[in-house]
C-alpha cells in the first residue's frame, strides 16, 4: 500500500524560491522559524486582533479575538509537535540523521497554527455565511452564468481555510509575486480539507467536510502536494489525503476553542464558576486538583488553573493518538480527528462541553446580535462592490466606489471569477470595525469626519 514518508513530507523549499539552497547550519533561525516570524509581523495577521472569535470585541471585559486565539493555538501546536518528535527520538535514536527536519515538527505546526484563521472574514462564521449567501440567495446569483460550475461552488461556499492558502500564495498587485514565500511543509500543514469546493462538503469523509483551495489556487496546491508526496485520490478533479501535520494543527485548534470559550463565557457572566468547573474537572484527570482549587479565592485564578490542566491533558492525549496511529495516517486511512480518537471519558467530557457551548455560548444574545449585524454588513458591502467591479459600463458612482479598493485588490485577469475573487479578497480582509465603518459610510448612514 502506498504511504507518505516523513523525509519528503518535511521540506524547507520555499514557495516561489524552490531553487534557492537551504542551509540552516549557520543561521540563528531555521526555515520554519522564519515562516513563523514572517506571519507574526504580517499585516493580515495583525488584522486578526480586530476580528471576532466568538464574542463581540471587548469593551471593559477582555475576551479572545482571532489574533489571541491564533497565538494560543500556535503554542499548543508547538507542544504537540515537540511531544511527537521526542517520543519518536526515544524509540529511534538515529531519526535525526534519517529525517533531519523531524526535529522541526513543532515549529512547522506552530507556524501553520498561526495562519489557520488568516483567511477568516470579519464577524466569525457569520461573515463566511454572509459572503456565501450573497451568491446563493442575494443579488450575486445573477453572476452564476458567468463562471464555471467549479468556480460557482467556490463562491457559494466561502471557506476561510481556502482563503488562507490564497492570502499566503497569491500574487497581489504591488506585493511580492510569491506571496509570503512560506515553506512547502507549512503550506501543506494548513490545508485541512485538500480538495476543491465542488468535491467538498461530504460529512461522511472527515478530510472532505469542507474544502481547502479555491479554483484560483488549485495549481498551487497541486504543486505543493506533488513536492510533499501527498497521496492523490481518484476522481475527475484533483483531491488528496491530508498532510499528517494537519491533524496536529486541527487538534490544537479544537483544544483551544473548546476550552477557551468556557473561560470567556465565565468572564462575561454567561456561565458560573461552578458550571465551568463541572465541565473542566473531568478533563483534567488530576485527583488532587479539587483540593488545590479550594486554596484559591479568586474564581478567575481557579478557571485559569482548570484551563491549563485541561489543555495539558488534551495535548498529551492527542500526541499519543498521533503517535499510535502513524501507519494509518501516513497511508491516508485515518478518517477522524485526533480529538475523536481519545479515550471514552475524554470524548464524553468534550461532548458535554460542546453541548453547553452550543446551548449557552454560541446562542448567547450578544453572540447572535453580532452575527446578525455582521451578516447585514458583509452582504451590504458585496451588494455595492461586486456589481460595480463587474459592470461593463461603469457609472461615475461605480468609479468612485472602486477607488475605495486598494490597488493590491484589483484583478490582473479580466474574467468574471477573477474580478469577484478580488472583491472577496478586499471584503474578507476587513476587520470588524473597518467593515462596519465602511458600510455605514457608503450606505449614507454616517459621514466621514471633516476635521
């Protein structure tokens, strides 16, 4: 049976600079640490600080935004990668000579984690839904006949995962033609669903629950997949098995949002301390923790301790699953998340958290309000910019409107799909605050300051 191998899966080649010689021997940072640093200092990453995670952006009470969430996921991902490497090295002392980059797995995973939400629009998942609904139920349906069925599947199912790959590799006007020029392994590790939109959304196949690349980036991912030796799947269109490190990125994300959302809910008074303790204590697996918690007077400190213990337990458990299931993962036969393969008690504990999150957190009034408002804002922006950009006989108003789009978002191709994609690049990159401000101004609800 065909199988992927770590030596090929871990590549320091950079997108767009494949012929450049890699020599980490005398550098302070490895190629994969450079990936992490490039992302940290990038504008798309900084903009995540003003993008909603779950709760509305904070006033007097701090809650997580996309940036703080991504940093925490990267921290957990690095730990998962290091545990895996350390365990492999214990059983195979010669592994560093056989697979030199295996010691960099923690850095690769942390860089991929850092960028996993880079393509998410403003207002969380409501922003994704708003973009999609513009084409399915809104004015955007008139453009269906101007694009291919594969392209239409992209537009009617906007996907933050696929948008992240585009942000990292697309040649935006006036920018580096190679995008972020990340390593192939980091790019491979961010694509959770390595197929096109028209082949995704299969709830019965874990790695096709959504999709991982737009039609515009299909050649990009095919090249990445070939370089890394990802297993191809049969069918009329390209589809692949996951890069193994995707499982660690996915686990880091799952661990963080499940646990951290409880912490935020307590800060906002949605859940009591007792409710959070009842949910997290079974995950921690520490029989002495209850007594230690009793020594802490401050409830926030107690929850911080519970959060740390729960995350540590899940990190160790997921790393063990990843190590245990190596053969199935490398052969592309592992069809579930690492979290779903944990011991029964942990799986039941996480399901209890998920149930409470759905009932009490994701349907909290403040969360629903921001989703509804965000839906209206994102849809309203597309109603203005898409027709203006695609118009063959632009009015003066169209011209004024498009002058608000930075040059980097203007399409280099003249196809309808390329133009729509460019508008989506512009709108999906907005922060919550900028999207609301622009919406109010172009709809005449407010006016720019004359100061």
